[in-house]
């Protein structure tokens, strides 16, 4: 369990750095501008997931995703963190400030995350992971993208981009235990989304999007099958089940901000629009 917890923190840290770098590139391209408030942590992590998955998928076209791939990318991310330490540091400080200002929500999040880590530490129960998920990841680790692999077994032709992210983080795992951590990432995102909704409601910033953020936890609570079966697995179903409703929430948030700003697009709306566009392009690569 301790190993899974530390590994999850490591994965989230790399995704945070990747998302921060992606935001910086968008700002340089003036796709959206650096806003006065600190960047949203959930949005930064989602940008990180999309960017890192895209990069690893591209690399796998030419070479296997090995330890060298992992450490080279980690080295580049650490170099970026050093060069842009002010921006990264300010984002972390803003996050710590929000945690200090709402310790009860932070404690609630830790309490909710603990059983998920316990479940993820258990044996893999989803049969598809043993049937072809783990094999697909292993092929990516040893050979990269293999053209015509579906001729060996048709399920290997599904080619979900989620397997490439799993293959990237499988490098540091013991006995192929990425299946026990990769789906903890979208679960953690659900908790962060719900807690951000509660945080805004407690500040009396009431809106439909913030209420829906809180309600995003209901499917997980009402359908324990999602967590018990999908958490200790490599299934891409869980991340899609999280990101599709969140895309709807982002759409409502965009419309609410548009109404408040009287038709003029704000900097925050520009970021939301780009994130929505990236999600729409990314999700079909995870699962059609």
C-alpha cells in the first residue's frame, strides 16, 4: 500500500510538470494568456495526461518505451521545473494555500482516497487486463507500436492510448504493477474536482457547474463496480467515464462565464475552450 501511495504521488508530480510545461507552451503561442489567479490543478493534470500520452505514443512509433525513454522525459521535465521554477513554485504555493484554508476538505479527500489505494493494492480482478491489457503494455515496452499486431489477436488492435501512458509508468513498477496505480489517477482527479466544487460552494460561489462537480462523485459511490473492478486494472473505461462528464461540466462552465462576461471571451474561458478541444481529440484515442 505504501508503495502504491508513493508511486501515485510520483505519477501525479510528473503529470503536474508536464501540464505546467504544456500551459507554458500555450502561453508562448498566445493560445491563451497567463491568468492572474493560479492555474487550476485539475486542468494542469489533465493537460499533463493528454500531452504525456501523446508524446509517448509518438515515440512508440519509432522505438519501444523503455527505461531510457522514461528517464529522458523525466530529465527534461526536471530541467523545465528548474528553468521555470518561479511559475511552478507559485502554482504549488497557491495549492498549499488552498489546502491550508480548507483543511477539512483536504482531510475528507485523504479519507476518500485511502480505500481506493487499498482496493488498488489488491489483486487484478478485471479479466480483460489479464486477457489483453497487460499484453498490449508489454508489447509497447519491448517493441513499441507494432503494425499489424491485431492479426495476432484482434483485441490487441484496439490500441488504446491509455496503454501507452501505462507503459511509460510501467518502467518503474515491480512485477508489472502499473495496473494497480494508473487508474488511481482519474480517481484522484474525481476527488479533486468534487472538492473544488465544494470549496467554491462553501465560498458561496454557487453555479450549476460547481454543483455538478460535487455530483460527479455519485456514480462512483452508487456503482462500487467502477472502483472495485476498474481500480486494480489497466482498463481505459474508467478514465473515459470520468472525462466525458467533466467535458460536459466544462461546457456548462464556459457558458456560465460567457453569460457573466456579457458575450466577451475572458482569459479563463480561452483556457477552458482549449482544454475542451484537447479532451474531444484525446478521448477517442482512449476508447471509441
